[in-house]
């Protein structure tokens, strides 16, 4: 199992967060979200999420409707 960090805008499809965005552990993905959120000084209309996946990364993104 691997974990992708996504950004989900208030409107529109989800997209990969800025790199790094693909992690071997959930803990690493959560730490990346904390790192991104710590650098934002203003509220955004985007929230961050984690997409667990097995197998082909591009297929997982396609199934989830993620832009990449």
C-alpha cells in the first residue's frame, strides 16, 4: 500500500499536491500534509486528503478522478 497526497479545491476535480506527494507510509503522507498546512498563512478553499492505493499509480489516479 502507498499513499498519495491530494489537494481538493472547493470546485473542480482533485489534483496531486506539490511534490513530494507519493509516500510508502500513512505517517509520511500525514507529515507532508502538516508541512503544507504549516506554510499557509491564509485560509484556502482547498483541503488536503490522502488517497491510499495498491498497484499502478496512474490507474489509481484515473479511477479516483484526480488530475495529474
